[in-house]
């Protein structure tokens, strides 16, 4: 029979409790320098904070460590709250146990930084300064660094602009953690890439083809312009910038410009957004037949110069070709010395084909008088001018590039020169009556028929 003791415990229960107490006494390890323990706040004073580490002595958080704490966090501390502490000195000269809450909190930040290195999560840091190699930042209670090669904000402006970043918050990713060397490296470039990918995925889920949205031009390349739609970039291909030919996007856009764009295509598999600018502009070909006619005097801007002529865009975006044979007086050998990109030229419409989206220009027609129905009239002589389109044919359907047809007349068809009968070295006796020569009113380059030359020769022989 088991007899209980004065506290109502049996001998067996008492022996078990004694063993646990004995084991706990022998398993106790005193605090060591550099160790981090959880402690309970017992007392908060202006000069110190007393904490219970579960040791034989209470720990003391000195005033110097309290001053390093974030003011908001320091004011939130309450008696009975658990906080991590770092053992600075297990036994000072007064036999006190000195601990640090500030360094204890840093342990959790280092552990979280190592987790962020694996998860690649984007966090926010505050810029505190800079040196020759990059930007100094603070994250929670740790000091970190962003190398200049991983900096996006103000990086292109140079180091002289880095002072403007002081106090700003940047979105970064952790790329290196070394607690022993107290080395914590961040990258703004990697964070931006990750953030944009997330934003693009969000936009792709919200946007629909045919939507009209507002964005900011962020980059110009030979092949098109990038537009930020609120965290993600879409691309306007150079062919979708305007109805007329665009040699480079900088001719119609500038970085930082806010524009409206039309959502042309959404490729959700590859996270790509295709945009268009010209779809929001009036198609100049829709009313070309009402606004223009052949022979009309117009003014345009040279958009491109090629070996066979120059492309001109009218102010409403309609673009056509001024062929080399139609420049000036038609005797030019190459166009580059005559016009350059950006020049403003006064020309006449030589032919207009709205159904084929083609228009041609000429400078060889008169610019002072128009005949019936708008047909051009030569400035001198009053002769009607033939269509300038007779010497130009399209290269490809839908394109506005033209090349001159081969000239059919050859040198062999030109009439030989006939000397006067009284010319030196002539064996023919002069006729008593002068030969009446017909004066041609045709231009100098008019063709002379071989039959007329033969008739003249027979009359001279007679």
C-alpha cells in the first residue's frame, strides 16, 4: 500500500518529480557571449531594461543599446513581452549579465534575409547614402548595399545624381547573404525584372484585344517603341506607329511622352503585349479621293531618300514617291544632293490611286496655272502636260516604291544631222531658190522621223 506524503503525493510521484528537477539542474547551461536567447521583459526604465533569460541572473539591456532601437519599436515594448536578446557579456565587473535587444532582433533579420535569398521575394529598402561602388541602404535593422551595376534608379544619370536618392525607398531582391562578414547585397535590377513580370501577368489577365489604354514611352529602338502600361511594357512595332513610313520611332515619339495606344494582340503564353498607335489615327486613305486630285499642288515632308527618289508624307499622313525622273527638271543622276530627310517640298500629284493606296508626285509640272478639272498646265507655252505616271510602275502590291520604266527610244532612232547645202566641203551645187525649212514648235527633245530626213535628202539631190 502506498502512503501519500504531507502534500498528498505518493512516493512514486515524488521520486519522478525529483528526477525531473535533478535532470533540469544538471542540464542548465549558463549564457555564453554571442549567444541569442529569448527573454521576458521584467522592468522598463529610462536607463535600462531588465529581462529574464531563464538564467540564475537577470539580464540588463544598457541605455546605449536602447538608444539604437527604432523609436517606434522602443515605445511599443511592454512588461511581460518576449524579445530576442544577444549576450554581450555574461559577467561584467559588477557581476551583471549584459545583453542587447538590438542585436537580438538582427538575428531574425539575417534569418529572414536567407529565406528571401531562396524565395526571391521583392522587398523595400531605404537609401541611407552612397560610395564609389554603389548605394547604401537599410532593410529592417540591417545595413545593405546595392552595387551600381544592379542599380536602376538614377544609374544612367551618373553618380552626381545619387544624392537625390537619399531617403527614397527602392524595390530590391536579395542576391547575397553572409552574416559572418555582415554582408547583405541587394539588386534593384533583378527586382524590377521580377516586378514587371508580375505586373505583365496581371495586365495580360485584365486587358482585352481592342482596348484603348494610356501609357508612357519608356524606350525607342530601331524596330519599335516600348510603352509602360502601368508596371509592364508593351511594344509598338515601327509599322504600327503611323500610316506613313517611319524610319525610326524617334521621328514621331520621345521617351517620357504619354500616349494612347490600341491593344493589338495579347500573347499570354509568352507574356507579350502588341500595341498600335496608328489604329487610333485617322486613315488618310479613307477620304483621299475627296481631298486630293491629280495635278493638285501640295506640300510634303521628305521621310526617306533612296537611290530612285524620295518618299514624301503629306501633313495628314498620306505618303507617296517623288521619283528621281520627276525631281527638278528631270535631269538629276542621284537624289541625295538634291533632297534630304526632313525637307519640305512643294510638289504636284502626278497620279492618285486610293483603291491601291498609292500616290505619286512630280516637280516637272507647272505650279502657276491649272487647266480644266484641275489638270496641270505647263508654266511656259500653255501646253498640257501628259501624265507623270506613264514613266513609273509599282514594284509590289500595296507598296509605294516605284522604279522608272526603261526608255524605249534609243540613240539609233535619232535623226542624223543634215548640213546646209552651202556648207563647207559640200559637193552639191547651190539651188537657185533657198530651201524652206519648217520650224518645229515641238520641244527640243521631240523625236525626228526618219521619213522626213529621207524626203529632204531627195529634194536636195533633185
